[in-house]
C-alpha cells in the first residue's frame, strides 16, 4: 500500500468487519484514522488501542448516521479532531430498517 504519512482518513462503520479491517490497513500505511461507530463503542476503542499499540494515530467517535442530522454531526466531530483537512473518506457504515414486505 502507498504510504499515507501525514494523511487523515475517516472510516464510517469502522468498529467491526470490513470497516475495521480497512481502518487498520489505513493506519498501517501511516494515516491518522478517525474510527466512526454507531453502537459498538467497545469494539471501536479496541481498534484505536490496537492502532496506538502499533505506533499509529487514531481517534474514535460515535454518530448515528441513520438520523437526519447524523452526517452533520460526523462533520462536526471530524473538524473538532483534525480541523478541515480530510484526505481519505471510506463510507462503510450500514443502516437497516425492519419492515414487512408482504
């Protein structure tokens, strides 16, 4: 992977699965990773700890992207951590809504 030193990456839905693996890979390439999670705080903090243990930089924060103001909250939190610079954006968060189809 190309080096991502001095780059900032936001991965939504980063606490588990593909998002977690993506965030870890970006951190391994040198990026400062912003770990977004919806409900999995423990998993997100565990990932941040793993990244820190390997000498990387990461921060975790929560926002519900299933709400009308969720994206604005993510933007506000990102700016509070890193300012206006974001180099990599991975939109991995998934939302679902239960409904009858028949």
